């Protein structure tokens, strides 16, 4: 068996910088959550087709791991992966909540790609792997590079490591699932006209601990938080002093 950890992430800050080709551009600090991860394992056996276990309720064609498998096959243009996964199934041990702003599905897909690249001897460099992954989802490049902390720009394809020790984080995920597409759609409709790049100038140069201390306002730090509260009004009742909001939600976090 072959296995890999697929870590969660939080967004220390997330600012929308524009809108191009139907997608929002952003500037964000992604930080790996060291003690929260799914586990991806390739288990030997004989299978008629690509098989995923542990993601109940998600159709195979909608699963980010399957989409990553398809994208890798398209790039390789040879049957090495197909043969391997007729003799192995993918088993996912889920710990990261879904629709929680923690990147679980993206991390699973990226970790699958990294493990497949290693065990199948594909020899795809990280930049190329990240480019393939970006076809599956905007957050995949961060998880493929596997930096503990990074500034992420553009559509998510620009990932620049930020050299700091990841913070010990306390997470609180309420029983509310936030659909990322719906939150972005809400931002575009109600809040996009208010973006002001000058208001977060230089944030990417500050370490995360300093930034959380200096700004200390979850709405100012994360443009998607007010959009999520419009789309999911019950979030406003859960807002707690000293807690911040990750991605499109619904997870709150604070330094432990």
C-alpha cells in the first residue's frame, strides 16, 4: 500500500483583486493546517475501472480525485496510470469537513497527483503538475507545491512560498456548508464594486501572526466573509470575537 496525508488549509487573508475570463482573481495567504488532514491510500487489488472509496455521496465523475486522474491521463497520453489503477483502488479517510473553506477536496486531488507521480515514476516536475492540477481546481497548485505557507495570486496558479512557521490553529466548523461558487457569485453581485487594492497593499510581506494581530478584523481580512454572510445569514450569529474566517467558509479559526 502507498499512502499520503492531504492537509487542510486556512486563508490568513483573502482579497479579491479583479475579475477576468469569468473568474475572480485574488491575493491570499494560504497556510497548511498541520494537525488536520485526510489520508489517501492506494490499496492493491483487481478492479474493472478507477475505484474510489471513502467519499460516499459524491459521484465518481464529480470527485476531484477522479478529475485529477483524468487530467493526468490526458497529459501523459500513455496507459501507465490506467494499468496501475486497475490493480489499485483509492481509499480516502476523510477528516476534513466538506464545504468548510479548508480545501479538503482540492487537497485530496493534489495529494493523489503527488502520490501517483511518485509511485508510478511519472517524473512530472512540480510546476507541470501544478499546471495540470489547476485544470481541476484553483486551489490545487498550493497543495501540489506543499508549502507550509504561501502567497497565492491570480486564479490560484501563482504560488509563492512564504517563509514562516505555520501557526498552531484552533478551528471551529459550524454545521453549515458553504458552496464556494454561490459565495463567489454573491460577492460579484453585491460587493465586487467595492474592492480597493490600496487597502491591503503590502499584506503579502507581513508574517501571518503579525497580520492577524494588526488587522484583527475577519471582514477586512477576508472579502468572501461578508459575501458568505449574505448567502448564509446564519453565519452572522456565529461570529465570535478573536476568530477569523477561512476561504468561502464555513470554518472559523484563531491562533491556538
